């Protein structure tokens, strides 16, 4: 098993399972932004993503005694809870769509994400968070807004060559980190 220097200590996980609210806070601080990112990408709505994030951690707290660190790492367990919450949210939205009066539309749509895609997105978001600020901004602008290196350079007021360097270096780093994580599982 590969451990990273920023992972939550095993003692914190044990305290969480035992019911220590401070440990829950530490776990929430470590993984809530990742859960939120996956929920937002899946549902496309900030309020829904916030709701899913809260429900995931409420469910994790309520079922903490079922967590077995010999069967899964805590982030994988949280991903499983996230998958379930997203599936329930999609079902709820689908039911809402069926009861809408003719001629009305829902203000939000769900993007279908396969479980393996969800896990990859969570891992990608986690690894992206480990990049330095400028490379992280460059990658986010390229992926989220679909900007070219020239457009990113203009927006961030950086030389285009520097932006291209950040793009290629950051993508290489992300690929390497993701490969290590996939090999570990």
C-alpha cells in the first residue's frame, strides 16, 4: 500500500471509528473538497454538490463502525458513499422530471458518471490539489473552461511559453501520480 505524507494518520481513523468528532473534522477537512468536486461535476449544481457533500459525511459518521481499514482505504469508502448519494440524487431528479407539468423543464440536469469514472475524478481532483497554485490554475482553466495556452496566458498575464510549460509539466506529473495510484490498487 502506498501512503502519502498528507494522508490522515491511522490513529485519526481509529478515533473516527470510535466516535471522536474531532477526528471527523480532520477527515472532513482532508476529503470534503474532493467529494464536493465530484458531486459538482456529476450534478452541475453548487447547492446539490454541497448537499451531497454534507450527506456523505453524515452517512460516514452514522456508519463509521462499519468501516474496515483492512478491506478499503478511507477515501475509497467515502467514494462508495458518494456513489450511492449521487445515484439517489439522480433517481430523485429523474422522478422530479417525470412529475413536471408539460411545458416545464428542470433547471438542472445530471451527468451520468460510471463508478470507475467517479473514482478517477476523485483521484484526479485530489492530485490536482497537490499542484502549486499557478500550475493548478493553468490546468483548471484548460480543463474547466477549455481555454488554449494563449488564452490562459492572457488571462493570467503570463508568457505563453510558461503556460505551455506548466501544462505539459503538470499533465506529466498528474499522469505519473495517477499511474502510481492505479498500480497500487
